[in-house]
């Protein structure tokens, strides 16, 4: 399996695409527009030097309540980062795939990586993956190779967050800079930082 992603390179053919894989506690960031950091979740981690991101649901009470536990929630390839005065940049992608309620199981798609992250309570991985885990990551990235770009992504940075788009949550930044779903959303203790 091999795929070429403009600005990123060849996936699955010798070149390793630096991919951030992280566990999530709730939906809403990225939003339906594909803007990662719209509610400042994952803070400075959004500024790391990755070429792709895979968000997977954790296995605790909060992800269970959101219906994302143990699932591959979203994939973004080819990031475009813009500083917007938050704890980290706002990020859009050349290819953005959000699975919604029909998300595939993380253990089904990446059993070795999922086992490592869940059994050892690993919050995120980026550079320290085994050859087998990298193959699993490449296979997940292939799912998003034909996905459209984040809406508002013109390939030259990121659309300013401004007012929320239809179908997305409104701004939800609390004092202290952490994200939290809007009052209309399900209650959550807070988000990943």
C-alpha cells in the first residue's frame, strides 16, 4: 500500500509520515469544518511538527458518554497552522476525514498501537512507534487519502475562527485557556491539554 499526499510525501513506501496519534475525551474539536484547535483542545500539542493527525477515543467515562470510546474519530493529513492567540495554532488539513458515530474501532484497525496506548495509558505518540505500529498508522492514513480538505482551508493558512459555522459548537474557552463543551453539549470535566 502506498499513497502520495501533496506536501507530505509518499505514505507506506519507505518514507514515514510523522503522525500524531492522540486519545480524545470528547467531540467538538476539531469541529465539522475540520479546524483542530477551534476550542483550544490539545493546546501546544497542536504546534508539534507532525504531517498528519489521528484522533482516537479514550476508554474512560467521558469518551464513553460521547460515544467515541475505542474508536478512530478523525484523521487529518497535510496540516496548515495559523497562530490565533490561543495555547496553540489553529490547524486545518489538505485531507480531513471525520467518522462520526460510525467510526471504526481502533483495536480493529491498529491492534498493536491501540493495545500499547490503552494498556499503558499512553496519551499520545508521534515519533516512537514500532515498524508494526507504523504499518497500522499508514493503513489508517490511507483511509483519508481521498478525503476533501478542511472547509475554509485554501492551502495558505487557516480561516479565522470568527463565528461558528452552522452545525458546530460555539466558542467554549473558559478562564485558564482550557476547552470545555458549550452548555448545550454533554457535560465534560474538561478537555485534553
